[in-house]
């Protein structure tokens, strides 16, 4: 009986550890990404978000991402979603072009400038 409880407890702890491990679920911003040109928030990032995200995240669905403050606050979560972690955004796809995702990642690497 004690062995059964021990193994059940061990199984539960192992399951919790596996489920709660986010290391594999969250892509890191790549510091070695080739970001030779400064990414413009107003000319590149805001139009990308406006064209692909604001229809759902423009005030009706959380998080709202319509301006620099909101986008920079949620930048890592936005990047993860663009990469399909935990779900692919924009909802219903298709995924954005890799070049746009890289541009967003460069903007993060460059300090999320409001330029």
C-alpha cells in the first residue's frame, strides 16, 4: 500500500514538473539575429500590428495592442504567438512571413524604440 502511494505521488510530481516547464514553450529573442538596420516602430512595426492584429486586439479582446506602450509591454508574448507558441497568431492564419517576424524580433533586440 505504501509503495502504491509513493509511486502515485512520484507520478503526480513528475507530471506537474513536465506540464509546468516553460523552457521549451517560450522561444528566446535571438541576440545573434542580423539586425543591421534600425527598425522603425511607426513605419514597420505599427503597420504590421495594425494590418494583422488590431482586428482582434484593438479593444475588444485582451490584450489590446494598438500603440507603442501596449505593443512594447506585450512584445515577447506577441513574438511567441507569431512563432506559434503556445498558439499561432494571427488567429486562423496563415502565419506572417518570416521576414516580418524577424523584423519584429530585431525591433525587440534594438530596445523596442518608439521611433
